[in-house]
C-alpha cells in the first residue's frame, strides 16, 4: 500500500486525469463528463477546506514550543491557544448572538481593522522619507503620484476642476496599462508553470523531494 | 565619499533643513492621527465631484430590474469593510429600491457578520419594499473558501450550497430557481481581492453581468478587467462609495468621512514637500560639498 | 440609554485596537503582544469554525441527501492531513495530486481568456474607433503596455531599438507606479478613516476611543521608563 501511495508516476497520472476531467468538459459538451467534472470540483473544494487544519496544527506546534521551553513571554502563547479553544466553544452557543458575536465585534473586527489600516502610517512615513527627486525617474514618479493624490482628495476637484481630467487620465491609462502588463505576464507564467506541472517537471508542487 | 558626506551631515548643525530631511517618523504618525480624528469629531462637509468610473458603476447598477436575482458577494476582511462600507450600503439601497432578489454570500470568515450589519442599515427601505427572508433575500454564510467552491457554484449551485448561515435549508427560498451561472442576473462584488478573480473567471466570463467595489490597493489589478469589459463597473474605495452616496441622494458614512480623507491626502503631500526641501536643501548640498563641488 | 453590552464591545475593542497601534511607538511592547495573540487566537478559532461548517454543509449534508460519492472528499481530506506526519507524509501525495490537477484545470481554462486573450484584444483592438478622448486613452494604454512589456524581456540583449524601447518603458513604469502608489495610499488611508469613524459615530463612543488612546500611551511610556517594557515583552 505504501509503495502505491509513494509512486510518483501514479501521482502524475492522477494529476493529469483530474486536470483533464475539469478542463475538457468546459470546451466539449458531454453530459456524463459534465456531471463527473462537477462532482470532482465539489470534492476538491471540500478537500481544500480540510487543509486549514494544517495551518492550525502548525500554529499549535509553534505555541506549544514556546510554552514547553518556558521562553520569555510564554503566557501570551498559552493565551493564544486558549483563545482558539474558547472560540470553538463559543460557536457552539450560536453564531448570531452571545459570546461568539461579542468576540467578533469587540476583538476580531477591531484588530482586523487595525491590522491593515496601520499600513497607512507606514506608507505615509515611507513616502515622506523615500519620495525624493533624486533623478529623472524618481521625479516622474513623484510628479504623477502628486497629481493623483491631489485628484483623489475630493476638495481639490471641487476647487480646481481642471485637475479632474488629468487625474482621471493617469488612472484610466497608466494604471490600467501597468495592470494589464502584469496580468499578461503573470498569465503567461502561470500557463507555462501549469504545463510544466502536467509534464511532471515540477516535483516540488506534489510535495516530492521530502523526507519520505 | 558617501561616508564622508554622512559623517559631515552627522556633525553639522544643518538647522531647519537638516530637520526637514531627517525628522522622526513618529511626527508623521501623530499628525496622521490628528488630521483624521479632528475632522471626524468636527465635520466640515466638503463638496465631492463624481468620477466617470463611479457614474458608470451607478448606470450599470440601475439596469437591475424587479425580480432579478443578484449575487451580493462580500469577499473582504473586516478591515476592507471599513473602506467599502459606504459602497456596500449605497449599492444595497439601490438594489432594494429596484426590488431585486438578493443572495448575500461571504468569501472570508471575518465577513460573516457583515450581512447582518448592513441589513440593519437598510431595514427601513427593505420593510418599505416588503422584503421577506427566503422569498426576497437569503444570507448564506462562508460559501466561497476557494476557487473550486466558486466554480462548483457556477456549475451546480445546490451541490455547494445546501444551508444558509444559520444552518437552515435553502429549499423553499428563491434559490430553488438557481442552478447554474445562467440563473443569476447580476453579481455585485465587494472585494479586497479574494474570490473576485474566481467570480470573474467562472461567472462573468460566461456572461453574467458583474460589478466590483474594491479597495484602493486592488484598483490597479481590477482596472484591466474593466477595460476588457469582463466587469461592467468598478467602484473605487471609500471615495467611490462617497460619490455613489451623493449620486443616490442618501448621504452616509462615505460622505461624512471625506473631510478626514481629504486632510489625510493633503498631509501626505505636505510631508513629501518637506522631505524634498530637506533633501534638496541639505542632503544634496552636503553631498555636493563633500565632492568638492 | 446605551446597553452595557454595546459599551463593553466598544471599550474592549478600542483598548485592543490602541494596543495594536502601540507598535507605532517604535519599540516592541507587551500590549502589542496581547493584541497580536488575541487576534491570532480568536481568528484561527473563527477559521476552524467556518471551515468545519463548510465541510458539514457541502459534504456531510449532501451525503445524507444521497450523494454518496462525496465520501471520497472526507477520505481524501483526512489523507491530506498526513502531510505533517514525519513518517506517513506520503499518504497526502495522492489527494494533493488530485487537488492540484483539478485546481490547474479550473484556472487554466479561464485565465487563458481573462488574463491573456481579452487583455491583448482590449489593448490592440479599439485603436481606431471612438471619440478623441477615447482614442487618446486607448493609444496611451497600447503604447504603455507595449513599451512596459519590452522592459521585462530578459532573454535577449537590450540594444538598439529594443534597448531604447526598454528604457522608455522604464520611465512609463515609474509614472504608473506613482499613480498606483497614490491609489494604494488611498486604500490604506480609507481603512484607517473607516476604522476611526466606527469609533466616533455615534458620539457616545468617542470618549472610549480617546480614553483608550491616552491610557495605552501612558502605559507604554510608563513601562518604558520603569524597564517593565523590556521585562514583559515576549521574545520574537
């Protein structure tokens, strides 16, 4: 059994077959294949949901490592592990009210809000210190950024309507162009990588090259 | 030469120009706090002008007809909700006024609480239009954890979704008539960049009309899809939400935040100017002197 | 009259949020660690809850309704958990192969169109139709995309016309990055403004926000001056 599960060729065959079962029915209409493809997609979505357990175990192991070694600040890790358990218990009492809702509103929501909004501070200080007109390219970056920042402030557009068409122009052209450019490049890369995986030239994707 | 310039800078008393080039970044943090909190406590009420993208978004939103089935997807963490709040509520108001049938679905675990929060804000409009849970709107929970889930919903909706967010069966709701992507008339997506790409690939690409309200960070990556016509409208960040509130004539959190939003932008400009004056007046001068020029 | 529950939500939320903002003080501190571990712990629990619910609703409920093929999803899901086992990690390989193959099929069948064909046709096709403004926009986009792409050619020598094109593309890229930065800043600032707004509207919340700010700042400064900050801050 172990030999079957470790067989690299079998892995590759399973990979290619599952790829074909999802890819082909999209272009060729065969009802039986459609049904099988749909079933496989549902199975894949459920199996992917199981993988969150891997992240949880990793979190648990990291926390226990600190607690067992009594590293500096180990009570914080113990608190973290207890809070995971508490959240699971609270969910049993109902998800639309009670302690679960209280934790969502008073702990998770504010902390999630701060998690990303704190970047506004870092961006401000970085921009203030790094946006210097050192050379022509930096000057161009600075000027265009300046104009778009001014345009984004609603009061500027209301007081100086002339800036609106310029701000809209930069947003509708340069930003779109760079987005398109990266999208095309990334897509080509993804297609090439996908073909390499199907040909078995990317063993790391299947977890090969490990301890087993 | 660089080291010589640096040591010269460290020893010299460059005065105000030196401070402008090398001030403590905590001043920036403090000023940002102040320019945001003061206008929120003492609002001024600034004018807004509507951008072409917001006008386009609003025009597409207005094409929804009574009875249209709308997939209202919240693919955002709670931090994104703070930014998209105005756009979400304003869009929902328009959909309710058009008497669309709305299915709320969530693509991030932190967003599971958002449908209840926004429904509270439009409760009066929903009551005025006779909205009934199950017949006119359904709240699904976290049903878009990954791409296969979204693709599965496009291929066979009831294979992926069997219950609503409180564990009640969706049988007997308007979702009985939804089987594949073809049965949706409209998708209104609110995103920090999570499942939006999946919705675009598996619904919009096949022909379902889709509009997106995304955070500022995601605008460069969503613009190409707007340009190619895959999505029909793009509302950008809190500013877009404020403009939409202005267009529908229902001021909300977006418009009230524009004062702080404006001053935050002006603050950044001032600090960039200060930094450049310091750079040109002190750092460059010191480097030039060190070179003997 | 505001309910005690609402007050507790705002008071605790404001305090923890300010604890997280305390990292801006410039030195690591135990209040930031408290906020960080609170978020990691409760958010991880939340993720487990909703993923278990998803597996229940999509897998188990459908199985009970007669779709017995889905028993495979539970078996494969359990097999994939062996990934972290030091000895039996190979058990996860087949489910990983299945998932990777299916995901590859799902993404490749669509990104060919959305990320490549449609992008190229939207850049090249509309260059000769439309109003003067539309033509200006479309030509700018086309020129920018072509020249920016040449900057990223790494397989040929950048000389002659190609070299000039790449240099021009680089200048266009810098201009685009300036505009993109402005939009990114708008996004992050909006998140911060939205957060502060949620703690200043309605007015009764403001004292809790301001009180938390002052309390956390005072605590940080006091801990720093007395040496408690160093003592209580956990190691990274």
